[in-house]
C-alpha cells in the first residue's frame, strides 16, 4: 500500500447492529456486521439489550474486520466512529471503544454523523454499478428513523429540502408488519411477500403536506383500521391475502416517497438522484427509482444492498472525506442522540 493511502478503521453501533470496516481510501477492505437477533421477540429494539450486545460483539467484530482486511493495528491512519444520531447506550459502546483504540495507537479519532454516512456510502468504490453521483445531487434518505430529501452540494455540504413531520417510512413498514403479525424488522418481510402479490388490490390513505415534506403516521393508522375492519369480517383475512396486502401497502409507500422526489428533481433542476438508508434495500423502491429517473432523464444511484442498511463502511468513507479536510474529533467526543444531517 502507498504511504499516502489512508487506512481507516470504522465502527458503527448506533442502533442494533455492531459493525466494523477497514478502508484504504475509498476502497472497502472489509465490512463485518453482527446483527442482533435478540430484538425480534420483543417486536422492536430494546435499548438496554442492544448496548449489552454491542459490548459482547465489538471486540470479535473489530478483530474479524482487521483479519479479513489483512491490516495490522500499527498500519491504521485513523479510527472513526458513529457519534449520532442513535441510541445513547449503543453509541456509547462504539465511541468508548474507538476513543481507547485511537488513544492507545496515538492516531486521530473521527466522529461521524450516521445520516451523512448513509449518503456518502455512494462514494465507496464499488457502491454503485454506475459510479459515484456528481454534485449537486438529491438523495432520498429512507431509514428506520429518517425520511428526508437532501440536497447534497459537496461531500460535507448538505441541505434538507423535505422531511417527514412524524413517522419515518421505515417505521411505516415495521409498524404495519407488526399489525399483520410479522417479525421485527418487518420491512424486508413486506418486501418479500409483496413479490407474489397484486399491488392494485387495496388502497390506503394519503396525507397531503405543504412543499416537499412527508407524513406517514396517517397512512399507518389507515392500514390499522383497514386490517381491523377486514379481520372482523373474516378472521383469516391476513393469511389468505398476505401477499396482496404487502404488495398494495408497499406500492403505496413507494408512490408517496417518489411523488415528492419528482417534484424536488424538477424544482431544483437536478440531473443526479440517489437513494440511501435501510429502506433503499426495498425492491419496489429500487425499481420505481429506475423508472422515474429514466422518464425524467436523470442519472440514478442505487447502492449495493450491504451499503443500504446500517454498516461501518459508510462511516469509514465519511471519515475519509473528513480526514482530507482535517475535520478531526477530540477525546471529549460524546454520543449525540439527536443530530441533523446538516450538523457535524
Ligand atoms: O438504515 P437502517 O438499517 O437503520 C436505521 O438507521 O434506521 O434502516 C432500517 C430500516 C428498518 O425500518 C427496516 O425495516 C428497513 O430499513 N428495511 C426495509 C428493507 N430492508 C430494510 N424496508 C423495506 N424493504 C426492505 N427490503
Ligand atoms: Zn441507518
């Protein structure tokens, strides 16, 4: 490796996945994630259990990432870690570990905003088939906690141009999944069952908001009322129509997401459009983004699956651009439970 190459070890522990990646500049050498299955039986993430699992997982995950990357500790240029947004206890595990490692190795520490990480995942060497987006681009960031349209002017220059006023779209997926008896997180399961369903079968409410903002809590409530009403008429309604329910609901959420995306692309005269975050793994969203952008003659960027849901590689790539601008953290770095994509 050339001595100008920056070797960054990245840690992500903001929610329920413990992840570590090693990058050489923009190339991912390893990206290891331990998923916490313990939350499934509770139907959602239990913060205290999440932090305890991070504590158990962090050393083996970091060791495996270093081994797979064939990198030794003394070859690292910097240690990066998610500083927020996320769960306090979960963030604390990653941050404490990263601080100790950076201190022991006497190398820089770089705290990273998780939401910036989701967006900058597009700049990982092999993130997209079509290369990295050009600036300025619009990124639809869709995860368990966020639904935002972000105007990305440069690597570290973001402006929110629209966002949800209540639930995130990931929550709209997960809560609906829970209503029909699917395990947490239900988003991927709705996606799976929807593949064999008829998306034209059922219709759901739409919330109209000013400008480019979103609202998903009304849609979720209309789903709940719809299911309750149908189950009263036929107690086997869910089992008999699972695929069609999932397909119709998923189609509705994707249509709502992309309606504002289209308005934003036209309003800002943007030629590059990207999606990011856990829900960008959704197959219907990926398909409809392709159709929308082909119709509007806009270049589109859909990340590989492993860079959609939470992962440390996205933290490493963001740290790389911060390192280039000498935006380092000091050892007073503390978790920031709330942190906007525009904050550092
Ligand atoms: O970005 P992420 O891994 O964690 C957060 O930062 O929130 O996103 C998790 C969210 C969950 O709501 C999960 O159900 C959703 O992403 N998700 C999906 C799919 N894969 C993950 N939603 C719909 N379809 C999928 N294939
Ligand atoms: Zn995330």
